[in-house]
């Protein structure tokens, strides 16, 4: 079982040691040696690993990360884009029959790591939690979400 921390634990940790975005020189995704226990799959251009500070508070939050440090999806080479077909198949195998969703952020605002990556989460997020997650990521949510309409 993978030890998963909360987003709050991550933010407290970052407040103590971090006042900027992790760039190429100190990128946690470029140094995969320390993450080897958490890696689920390795391809030629991508790897898939557990997010150690899960948005869903469980081991059903994984990420796909290119080995080469890329900042935006538009920086990906054609070979990296082609291998995404395999990445998405591996993700589907991981979630099996569970519903899940994915997301990326293409802007640098409120990102903690500049290295491009794709999040995959099991679809069990509730309205209030989803709102809080989006707010914590810098999205300007000002209205209450009424999911009953």
C-alpha cells in the first residue's frame, strides 16, 4: 500500500521549504530514483506513478509524467505524443471498471512543479471537495456549486 499524504500536508511542507515553483534544477519528476517505489509503469518517454499527495486522499490518484523535462503540452515531441496512446491504455487498466477523469494545467499559475504531467483520479469527488480543490489550484470559484439542478 502506498502512503498517501493530504494536500494540506503538502502545502504545509512547501510553505516551510518552498517559495517558488520547482524548476528544472530541482524538479522532483526529473529525479525518478527517489520515486522508484511509487512508479507503476515505465515506457520509452513516459512513466506513471502514484501521486503521493493525492487530491482524493487514496492511492487512486496517479500521474503520467514525461521523462524529459517539458513545461507545456506544446513542448512534447511527436514520439512523446504517440506514446500517450499506451499511457492512456495503462491508466484504463489501472482503474479497471472504475470511473475516472484526467486533467492538466497549461498555465504556470498555482502549479507547484513546472514539469508537465497529467493527473488521473478516480471519480468519487463530491461537490464541496471539488470546489475546494479547484479553489486551491487557483481557479476563481466564487459561486456555490449547486449540483442538484
